């Protein structure tokens, strides 16, 4: 453990989400020399989104490794490194290329602890940018977090602001089990926020209540939080809107912090879930099912899901017809407020 | 000592390295008997190797019998491939890392993993991979069922050892079928590119369940797949312990000295069915199996140590008795393990327990009571 912080780094930074990722990686590498990075183009190039910018220069090629162009290699190698005592943080360049890693995640990373009854563990982090809205080529815009959330033994974490990117990534790195860390690339450079480089992790398995309200619980995660915040602030700030909305950022999409959700719905009695991923078997379905199983007597209206369609993500000329807008969220909220059992 | 390491030799079918002919006589080269490696004159080492090989075979027979009587589940026999696995186990040093596939019972036994734990694993109990090996690095990898995925882990471990500046080597085994998979080819690629301290051993037993070697690949040898990755590669008679042990020792020593990876294609034959759930008579002729029996490794090696005066009938009888005694004890130890509690399925999923799963643990207990009351 190297605790000789570069004190300059402890200053407050006004940075965007991808810079917060970079800051967290740098902090983790300073604090723990077992942390290593591997992936495609992450070295001299600093990653295609610059998430690892400057890290190879600072920490050398034995800790920031450009791999051959082979995602199975990246995942399988990370499994081996983690078992052998390193803390590998692997980058998959886009979520569209992540599927070659699934066998290693499902068959090995997620169950190494279980299949050896704790003899071996697999504390790796697999990072990937995900989601649409940046006019990217085919295979560069999908949101398939639910695939990973369905794998017992994995944690799936999605930040929605620079500060949460910093704190949750540190938490993922500190976690003794594998974490899939999905970065909403539409937010990578959307806004700058203040981030304090204090090395403090945020809690995993915990929702973040971004706005408190009493009439409706709005649940989302990742890039959609941007539109949700705008809509909620709109409703909550207008005195005659007559609406007070609670906004919950799910953050860890598996395992889900149902305690926070339950407390909120017991208070509001209404729930809207927003996600960019396809509707069927999305995380929203799991939340809605949980509400149906446990909270029906508190509900004043049916749950509504505002999600992507069960289609292939349209290429970018028609991507706008798939993406969730503020108007979609507003309309959904109004529908639920107007309905009752 | 190894003369066949030059990769270009493998662009054509080479002759696998061999010291002992099928009947156990030392092979003749030209007009004279081939010079054996020095260790082949070491009585203690040779007897030890033979004991491991015959214990592995006895274990195998017992495991098949236990499956037939419902005491363990489906089991993949290693019949006829004992020399490869035992040579792997013996060539590894204590702190090296063994990354085997699922047919390496011999290697596991040599590494100090107990027979009762192997029975536990094949008996459907996760604790089979929870042993603390008596010897070994402590992180020998568990039995790997998804084909060739262990090759990716092996390069990851080798990379970690290199980064940590440790002087150990990694040994990864796989079957001929696994040599067709992307994981293996990607692992070779990374091992060659990063010059990792890893040795790959293909147990080419000619059959991947029902698919014969010639359908797996159009390459004349499987060893030459290493050449494409810039890795010195060699074919060895996998039924010849002396050849296997020599090559693995040198390959591992090379890896420990940070001279890069190696690939060994060990030519053998799967004398058994693929597993106890398979019936190989559906797809391969008995004549082929009969022919392969004439080249099997155990009899061959037994002949050699008899000829050298290291072993005799009396020693054989004593040792076989000893094997049976060990097996009876191991089976009793295995059967003394009560099944884990139902809720144990939750015990090792996460170090940090997600409380949202509390109700599932309770439901599991209730389910047990409901289905087992009275």
C-alpha cells in the first residue's frame, strides 16, 4: 500500500464524468500497487474516450497494458490476474464488443469464490462505455446492463455524475468480488462538476436519492438521470405544478437496494421507472415485479415503465426515435399521476 | 538437450520425441540405443513416477466403479493418459501454478490434492475444489469444465507473476478439442506477445467426445499452432513418461528463467469413453482401441523399470495393495462428508452480502422444511 499521495491531487477538480473515471483510476493506482489496467488502446493513446489518459506515462507499461485486440483475452486474463493477487481493471472499448467476455464473467469471475468455497476469489473490475445518443456507428450504442445483472455473483454498477463516477469506481475497485462498471458515454463530457479527490469510495448496493418528493417515485440510472433531473427540477420548482417528485438513481443495478425503493414508494404510492435499455426483461421489470410482490397495498396507481423499445437499436439517423426524452418522462409522470386503482 | 524446439521444424509433420518404444524398450536410433536423459537412471524418481501413474489408474478405475454404482456423478476417465498428467505434476515445482482441464486427475494427485476431494468434486459437491493442497502454490486452479477457458486464466496468472516479479511458472493443460477454441488461440497469442512464463500442454488423445483429431484441424500438427504465435513448440509421445518429463522440465525451467512460453503437444489416446455418460463404441472401431492399448503408457513404463532393475513383481503386488488401501480410505473419507446445508448455496457468492437477498435465504430454508418434513 502506497499512501504517499500526491497532495496536488487532493484538490477539488471541476471535471466531467470521463475525467472523474481517470481521476479514480489514478487514485487507486497511487494507493494500491496491485491495481493494474488492461485493454485495447489504453496505453499511449489513453483509451478511445481518454479514460486512461496519462496513466501509462505515470505508472509504466507493466501496470497499464495494451492488450492484443481480443476481448476474450482481456476478460480471461483479468480473471487469472485477479486470482493471482492483482486487482485488474479491464476496459472493453464499447459495450457492443463485450459479449466475447461473457463466458469468463459467467463461468469463472462470478463463481470463482463459490466454486472454491472461498479458497480463490476474483476481484476484478470490467469497465465499458455504454448507451446511445452520441451518433455512433452500429454496435456502439446499446444498453444491455440487464444481461450482466442476471448473473449471480456479479455486481453491476452505473454512475450518473462525475462525483458518483469517482466514488463508485473506487468502491468497485475496493470490492473483493467482480464488478461490471458501465459508464454512460453520453454523459462522459456532458457537464463538469466538482469532484474532491479524497480517495473516498461511495457505497455499493445503495441507491442515491437525488431529489426528495412526496407524490411520485421516479427511478432511473445512467445517462437517463440527466433528463430525469431536468424534469423533476421542473415539476418541483413550479409552485403550481402541484407535484413533488422523488428521484432515485439506482446506481448499483444488481444487487438492487430495494430498502430505499420500498421506503420511497411507501411514502409516494406512485412509481415511474426510466431506462434506455429494451423493455422486456430490463431492470425496470425487476423493480416493477418487486413492487407488485411486496408493495401493492401502498400503491395508488399502476407502475409505469418508460424504456427503450424491444428493437435493435436504430442507427443514428433514427436513434432519436428510440432515445428517452424529457417529454416522454413528463408524459409518463402525468399519466401515473392521473391514474388510480 | 532439446533439439526439436526450432519452430520451423513444425511446419511439417515431425516425429514426436520418444525414448521408450511401445513395448518399453529404449528406442533404437541408427544402429544404437538412444541415449536417455540422466534422470531416467534415477531409481527413486522413476519408481515414484510409476507409482503415481499406477495410483492414477487405480483411482480412475475406482471412480468409474463409483459412478456405475451411483456414488459419484459423471466422471471423465484419464485411462491411457497417465504419463502426461503425472509428468505435469512432477515437473511442476511447489510454487508453480497448475491450471488443468478436467482430465488431469494424475497431476492433481501429484500436487497433493486429495483423492477424497476429487471424489467430492465429481460427486457434485463444491467443497471438492475447496481443499488446501498439501503441496503446491495454494492457488492451483480448480477443475475447469468450459473448454479452453483455463488457457486465458493461465496467461493472466503468468502475467501477474511477471508483474509481481516472481520466478514461478504456470502450466496449463487442455485437450485436442480445446485447441480449436478461440480462448486457446488467443492465449497463445498473448503468451507469445507478452513473453509470459507459461507452458501449454495439449493432451492430444485423438478424440473430442466423438470428433476425431482430423476433424478438429487441418493443421498437420497441433503443436504448430504455437509456431504461429512465435512460441517454441514440440510434439512428444505422451505415452512415454521419460520424454514427457524431460520436455516439461525444460519448458518450465525456461519459463522460470523468463525465456518465454512453450507449447507441448503430447500424443496419446483416450482408451476410455469420453466420460461415464458416453459410449465410444458408437463412433470408433474397436480395432483402433485395441491398437492403442498396445502403446499405453503404464505397461510401457513398468517394462522399463523392470528392465532397469528398479521394480519387480513383489514390489508391484505390494504397491497395488497399497493403492487399494489408499482408495478404500479415500472413499470412506469422501462418504463421511455430509451434504452442506441448503443455505450453503448463498455462503460464497459475495464477500459483502447484499441484504436484498435475505428473503431468498429465508425462502430456501422454508423450502427445505416444506419438502423434507416427515
